[in-house]
């Protein structure tokens, strides 16, 4: 049984992760720490777990094997470096950290300690992404010219985002730093290392002023588009929004030998191979989805197999290269080499 400590209830997914640990049958929540003690104490009572008021005291406990990090994004480096040095396995909400430099320090601490690290990138595990990855790696697309990834919702325009989501001092960004992680990490999953990023970010409903204006490289963007060039020459766009009603998730991949798209639940594929049997697009047979990242984390910790492919420190670094690069690009009005 994996003994897990939950570090903060700040993130909206924190409660879901606690439930996933419980439902796994392989892990139990043994303790809770929170940067807001009253919130942490109430959550610990609810979960029937110990509340520990000091992070160092919690990490010193021998009956804790792993931590789940749901703190404000700006606290990730401090918390995860301490956890790694204490020998605790780490499951973290995305983004890994707001800057590449912070991510690299986390990765160095994880490597030195030899602990398992998993970042939550759930869309990578989907059957749709597994189909796309297999097709890309097998060369079925031929030369890929462009790809597009999109996620959006009405959190701002529908006025249902929590107020603390607008705190740049905690979240270090807006739509791109949060929901925009999904299209960005999907692009990196398929095409590898980003080398150049251009960002076009906006706040059409005025949340930038609600957030108190830009902080360093970061603004509260309500909609964003990051254009990314990868080391293999592929260009992709990662699009996101907090002000769209009913937007379906989207993936498009265009190659010299095949085209693939997913719009909501509609998944279609066409290639030179399928043209032998059908003149148009077909609904492809999708492979089995991977286990969710949190399940892979539990199993990797218990089996001693290390960080699973596609969800480790390097994956977190590549994601932040896109995020940080897009915010710098918006502020400085230039394409950023990452």
C-alpha cells in the first residue's frame, strides 16, 4: 500500500486526486499539509488523515512514501525540491513550474534522489492520442507540415472560475498556464523537443485588470495561441480559452501521406493506405487508452519501475518551454528560442 501525503487543496483537481488514490485500492491518504492551515485541517478531518502543520515535519515522516502536489503553481519548485530531498515520490499537477529554470532544478533534485516523478498529463493517455502517436512514430503521415491542438471552456465568460484563479502571484498565468497545458503537452508528446515559440495572448473580457495587471512575464490571458516549432521541423499551434461557449476539443495533424482530425467525439483519418479501401475519411480503430497518470504513478512507486515514459521530468520541462516562451513572446513581441 502506497502511503501518500496531499500537499495543498489549492488546485481544483486536488479533491479528485484524493478520490483516485482512495479508489485505487493500492494507496491511502495518510496525511495532509496545506499552506492555508484551516483549509488543510478541515480536509484532513474529512479524509480521516493526519493534518501536519509544517511541510518539513510532514516530509520527515517515515510513514509517508509519496506526495501529491496541488499547491499554487509558484510554490512547485520549493515544495518538490524539498520532497525529492526527503526521498518522497512526487505526483504533481501541471504545470511543473512557471519557468524552465525552476523545472530544471526540480528535475535535478528528482534525479539526484532517485525518486519517481509523474506529472498529470491525462490527455496523453487517451486512445485518440495513442492512435496519433503510433501513426506519427510509424511514419504513416509522411512529412508532417502542421498540427493543431485546442481546448477551451467558459470559465471566465460564464463566471464560474474560483476567484483565486485570477491571482497571478499564485497561478503565474491565465488560460495558457492552466487549460492551455493540455494542447501544449499533447503537441510535445507527438513531436518532441520545442525549439521556438511565438505567443499571441489576449484578455477580451477584461480579466487582466481584475488580476491586477501583468506580473513579470505573466499576464492573465483569457485566450491564447502558442505557435511552436519542434526540433524535427514540425510546426504546431496550441490554442486555449476561458471565454468560449461549447468549444469542442480539437486535434488536427496534416502530413504528405495522411490527415487526422478529432473534433469532440468525431475522430477521422485518411491516408494513402486507406485510399485503397475508401475514398474519404474513415473512423479508425483506436488502441486501448493508457492508464491515467495517477494510476501509472501508484504502480511505478509500488513496483520500483521509475517515472513512466511520457510523464516524467523532461516532459514537464518541455511543457514549460512552450508556456514560458509564449508569455515572453507576448510581452516582448518576438519569437522566442527555447
